[in-house]
C-alpha cells in the first residue's frame, strides 16, 4: 500500500478532489482529510464535505513521544513517510487542508494526477462542457427546422426569402460542425447541470417550429427570426460565461457565431415586408406596389442608432 497526498488552500478545492477520487473508484474508507482544528489538529477518514465534518480530535503524543506536533504521527499512521508527514503537518498548521489516499493495485499514478490537478480548472471545464453542449442542442434544433423549410416548395416561389433560408441553413450547418468540434475538445458533460433550462430552451425552439404545417412563407421567416434571436442571445450568454471561465477558444467561437447571425436577422427584417406584400397580392388584397418599400423604410427606422441609443 502507498499513500499519496495533496494540499489545498480552500475547502471546496479539497471537496472537488475527493469527488474526483470517488468517481474514479477510490474507496472513501481509503481517503483521509486533515485540517487544523486546534492544538492537536483533526483528521477524518472518508470525509464527505457535503455535510458538516465531525472532528476526530485528541492528542497523538503517546504514539510518538519525540514528535513536536501530534499531527506528524497521525500522518505517519496513514502511510506518509516521515519527511512528507513533517511537511504536511507544517502546511496544515498554516491553514491548508491535506487530502491523502491509500492506493493499491497500481493506481498510485491515477491518484497522484487527481490530487495534483487544478480543481478550479476542472470546474471551469465542466461548466463549459455543459454550456457548449446546451448551445449545440439549440443550434441543432433550429437547423433541423430550417432544413424542412429548404425542402418546402412554397418557399422556393419567393426568391429572396428562399435565398435567406438557404443562407441560414448553410450558416447553421457550419456552426453545428464547429460547436461539435469544440465539444469534442472539451469532452461531453456527464450530466447537464442546466438540464431543465436546456429542455426549456430546446422546447421553445420546438414550440416555434413544430406548429408550422401549412403556414405562409412570411410566417416561416417570422419564426426563423424568433429562433435566430434565441440563438443570438444564447451565444451572448455563452461568450460571457467563457470569458468569465477564461476559455478563450469558446469565447471566440461564440462571438464569431453571433456575428454570423446578426446579418441574417437584419436581412429577414428587411425582406419580410416584401414577402407579406407578395402574399397579399397573390390573395388579391392589395394592388399598390409601393407598400413593401414603404414598410421597409418605416420599420427599419426602429433599428437606427439614433432611436435605439
């Protein structure tokens, strides 16, 4: 049996390491936590930081009469060499938390890697895995709906509208590939911490499109505008989160993808008056050919900087 240990400044760092050890199959009974709770310190075997840690205090002086710190023999008892025990006791007295694990069956290196990993980095990676996975789901749902529009014969009768729909299809397919590549680098999340939120977001996308059966092309574009707006604000959130987690690659990806979508949103807003007017003309409801251009001029004023600030 070999004992491997790590030292941590904060309790939540130690907690994350313990969770990783347990996930990898290490027995809680082989995990020891030491921290300074007074003159003799305290240790607990197989501690669970999700609950208040019960202290196991008491002098260990009878184990080693020559020791100046009773923590040293306690550390030796769990398998640490004398020098490691002395260094560990000194660091514990300075306020650090020591996590040690008894290893066997050749898993010493695995324990060492976990104990000496950076919990903050791992936490950030898990966060980004979740957010990128969720973004992938949003883009995938929208892309599937757009593909149905590309195959819709009615849309093909509206040249400019169909051009926009085809462009959206191309952009989302490319974005989906890039997101999947990023996710493969980050690794798939074991369980989405935002599962309910993701369900709500993808459910919202499904709600936008699943009701579309015999809708007019203008309503297709309206729903595309709604879905792309959802994707745009989701990319904004992803970009902000990635900056906070210092994940530059994901932050850049989210920013670039957002910049792909904003021109499409503008194109839809400019084109939809013409589509509506054409539909009304086809129904014999309007004759004035200037209606579409007047509508574009009037509605685009709402987006000018002097109005939006």
